[in-house]
C-alpha cells in the first residue's frame, strides 16, 4: 500500500508517541511507524521507571533541562492521562567522606539545573524515611518519583491515536528515499510518503539517521539487567534507594514499583547486540549481592522474574557519553527531526522532548491548531470497576472483563505481553503459570486468531510451536 501523511514518526516508544500526541494538537496528518507489535516492547518498557529529579546531569545540558521540566509536569500529566505516578522521593546513600563531597556537589549541580527539594540528611532521618536501609547519611530528593512505564507510554500513544494519529505496528522501516523534497519511507510492503520525518527510533535511531543521510553518529548499547521481587517486599521500601552516583552511571539501586513490587538493578554492560534481552544467572547473583549492601531484604526466594533494557548512548570518538541530540540538519534535510542518544532520563523527559520537537516543526510548517483536541485518557479499568468479577489472574486479581477490554485496546495490540502491560495479568507470583492459557484462549476467541499465531511479544516469540497431533478433521 502507498500512504501519504504530512508527518511520519519512526518509533512508537514514549518519545515517538509523546511527539505524536503533541502534533495531534494540529490538523497535520500524522503516522507512527513502529517495528514491534506494541509500543512498550523496547526501552520504554524496560527501565527503572523512576521520575528523576534532574540533579545527576551536567549543568546546561538538555538532559538536565528537559528532565527538570518533565519532573515538574508529571503530576499534572498523570492526572490528565490516567497513569499511575507517585511522588515518593528518593535517597542516594553514602558512607565515606568522598561520598559526602560527591553528594554535596550533586545537590549544587541539581539546584543549578533548576531542580528543587534536595537536601543532605543524617542517619536518623534516613532511617526514618527507609527503615532498613544500610548507610550513614544520604541525599534526599523529595520530588523524585515512580510511575508505571507501560501505562504511561500506552496512554500517551492511545491518546495520540484518539486525536487522529494513525499507528502502524509491526512496520519496520528499512529505507528512506527523497524526491522533490518529499520522503518515501519503506516499511514491509508499504510505502509512506511524507513531508516531515521524525526519527524517534531509540536503539534504531542511528540506522534511521544514516537512512536520512545524517551520518557519523556513534551509538553504543549499555545493557542493564534487573531482578523483580515479590509484592510482599513493596511495603518495606517506601522510595528508591540509590548508591552515590558517578556522572555517567546511577549504580545498582532498589526501587519500589507503583504496584508494590521491588526492582533491583541495573548493572551496565556495553553491548553491540541491541536485541538480546536475556539475563544471565551470574548477573542475577551479582545484582542481589550488590544491592544487598544498600537494603537487606533481597532473598532468592522472592525473585519472581528478571528483565533487561538497553540504553542507546551517543558517544564521541573518545567514548565520552554525549547529551541528547535533537536536531534539524538544514544542510542535509530541512524536513527531518533527528533524535539521537535518548537514554536516561528519557522517560522523565519525554513530554518536554516532544514539546521541543513540536516547536521545531510548527515554527516552519503551516499547521492549524485543532479546536476539538482532547488530552484526557481514562484511568485503567480495574477489578473494582468490573461488573462481573470472574477472575482470570488470581495473583493480581484481574477479571475476564478487564482482559476482554484490554484485548479490544485502541491500538489493536494482540500479544500476550500487550494484555499483561495493560492489565497486570501474568505479572504476579506465578508469572502466568495459571492464567496464561486462559488469556491465550480469550485472544483466540475475541480476535479470531489461531492459537499457534498468538505471540508473546516481538516477532518470533511464538507461544505454541504447533499441534502435537491432528484430530482427524474434527
Ligand atoms: C536500564 C534502563 C533504565 C532506565 N531508567 C530510567 C529511569 O528510571 N528514568 C528515566 O527517566 N529514564 C530511564 N531510562 C531511559 C528511558 O527508558 C528511555 O530514555 C526512553 O524509554 C526512551 O524512549 P524512546 O521512545 O526513545 O525509545 P524506545 O522505547 O526504544 O522507542 C523507540 C521505538 O522505535 C522502534 N524502532 C526502532 N527502529 C525502528 C525501525 N527501523 N522502524 C520502526 N520502528 C523502529 C522500536 O521498536 C521502539 O519501540 C532507562 C533506560 C534503561 C535501558
């Protein structure tokens, strides 16, 4: 098929979807091309889910500025878009004189960056905030928080869609041609003709940048592995606990999730493989040991799952990590916005990033603003909202009604992980052992998909390999 849009955004993660939502305020026709079957299958669904305060980034950097803005607006955004967010605060725990100096400098840097609510606290105050923490003193950031990274991204994407943006999932961009000032973008069997292109492809952004003719960027992957602890641990950890950071790495931390689990991680391992998310057993042990020096409650029996994410870090020729790059290269392509190196704090900064891209495009384009734009998204439909309380996932109390609603989601996502991220089914202690097949059958029945065609997540992640025997045509 041949499609024609004013603006095509490549990448449907939190950054691409935020840009789509901002642009949906205008009458421009906008499409998002996403290579995965959902918008949270890459980095936006694989992170610490911390809303950062903005103190850990170099003075004057875009990372600092956009993070501080993102932090300030997160409460209002969560109200508007109905995703869970808690401004719980966070501590960075120290023990030595050097730690103390680093934390004092971090506070100064934070205030210079425009952050607020930063202070040094003594051992008594630290233990009042986080009872079992191991440390002598800490920096307290009262405005840091945690959010649900799945619903945050999904609700932004769904709201963009409700305001007219078209999502093309499972559409991997393979080439971009330019003719008479227009772009012709190939994705699978389809071609998308567009005036504007926005490269928000995360780990794929360097490849898209090369396709646009903007060459020379060096992007390395930094893989972070995590453990997920059972919900019995959440009540023991009121806020994220971090070690003293370096300028480039926050360190292995323990973080409560908005649903009451605890995540432990990440380590940071350079990788060229941007699609391998497995967590090796030795890394699990390493995470447990490292984080146990901060918080004593990490026992093997409470680990219910592992996951990992990969940061796209733009580096210079000497390997030094660079700031976010958000540019229009007039010398190469004056109708392309190129985003490179959107690593942490990209989750916190996504909406300010999108507002920056919106200004860059609308300053040059002749787009009218809509009068009927609606930025509201309902809160997730949960157990208490369901009329019929037939349970499908009894670990997380998820009803059939919630699953069926999730199956009929606006973006048309039909993977098991898509249902999981929208409902929390399969996220509990049994990790889908009891509910997985029931959910698979519901997807089959409600969407008319054959059982062997249901996928867990990304291409190739089949749940069933095929039939064990034929039933004589019955
Ligand atoms: C371990 C880790 C911890 C983190 N912790 C935090 C944190 O606590 N707080 C915080 O603020 N930030 C954190 N971050 C950073 C944050 O998660 C990212 O900056 C943010 O999610 C980036 O969003 P994105 O939309 O740019 O990337 P993505 O979510 O990766 O979206 C890009 C999309 O582009 C698609 N794509 C790529 N190539 C193509 C192509 N050729 N065609 C079509 N589609 C394509 C991908 O499938 C992907 O869905 C963390 C990241 C990691 C890895």
